[in-house]
């Protein structure tokens, strides 16, 4: 049914760079817990407009020093091609072999064009391949429920295909809670001749209000039945967490059983929920 079977399942985690030294110390504690289950790699996000670029580099350097394969996010918005190449040279010198290449968030008020030298992720992927050949393993983003700024579903699939044709090795999806959306997306990609692994992005549910706000902003749907259950718990944090872990564990189980090539956990710099889901799935600890 779905041609996403790989010899070895690909499990990875995502972090965001802390803004303070105190935050960095807290993150190190969480990462040491996450590292015990040996993820394939840990990706580190990149703040809008380069606001946390220095922190991304710092976090990546620390991960590498711990023997953890780090994959920095590279965004082409608000950076020139020359700046991107310089950053990638530094990463290459540090032994980084994996990148997550994204367009990045548009600065508020930016129009659809003329934002910089590189306006789309496929142009960024092409630049990396042109300058560094096959040195980097490149992950790109995929949107099973479609990018909120895409004109329509067909345009979104064509954008994704352009990133693959430019040289992407694999993709990580926006998080979702509807497995059918993911499998339908895989079928659409297969029909277009896209054959790279497309790993589901998994967002543990621990806080309803922040999840709701985040989902509205990025176009990820929270199915009505999940939303209603979470609303019913109101401020009962323990019940929200228990229900969230159960729902997301069941989602992950179905994805893996039906052929997803792995899972990419958006940890939000916390280890507890991700590791509980990991344990529920019976993955090696």
C-alpha cells in the first residue's frame, strides 16, 4: 500500500535553542535523558530572522561534543546565499553531516516575493548541493494537511516535488493527529514519482492552550473529538497529559504498523512525554 518501508526505522528528536544560559543548562539535562534511547539524530531549530542563529550553532556544537549527531535547521529567509555558505562551511568543519533545509518564517509584513536571494526551500537545497555536493544529508519539510500559505493542494505537492528534485534525501512532516492525512499524502507523492522517506512529525500533547494556538498558526488540524476531550479536562493537567500520551502513542503505533519509515518527535525541549510514548511503543530503551 505505502512504499515507505525502510530496513531500519528512523527515529529522531527536535529541540529549539534556549534563549538564556539557564535554559541551556535545563536543555542539557533533558537531552541527556533523550540520548539514552539513541535517536538517529537531534535537529535544532532556527529562530525567525536569525534571532537565535548563534544559539542554534551553540546547541549544535554542544550536541556534537556529547557524541550526538546534530542536524541544524538552515533557513533561507533573511540570509544571503553567501551567509548561508559560510555557516555551512563552519558546520562542515565541525563534522556535521545532516541538515534540515527550510524556507523559514517570513518576517511580519513581508510580501510574497523579493524577500532575498533565496525565497524557497528548493533554491536552498539546490545551493547546498551546488556548493557541497553530497557532503550533507538534507531533510526538508512536508505538509500532509498542506502548507497554510499554499494556493491549493496541487501547488503544495508541486512545491514538495521541487525540493525533492533539487536534491533532498528525506522529509519530515508537520505534525498531525489524523493518520489518514499522512497516508493519503504518501499515496499522492507515490503517484508523482517521489520516493524519498517521508517521516511523520510527532507532537506530544501536554498543554491544550499552547497546542491550540500553535496548531491554528501552522495549519495543523486537531480533530474535533480530541479537541472536545481536551477542552473537557479544562485545567486538569494530569488528565490532559495522560490522554495526550495515550492518543499520540496510538497514532504512532498505527503509523509504524502501516509502513511509516520512522518518527520525528517535536520534544519542545522536554523529555518526559516523548520518552513515555517511546516506552509505550516498545522501542529499544
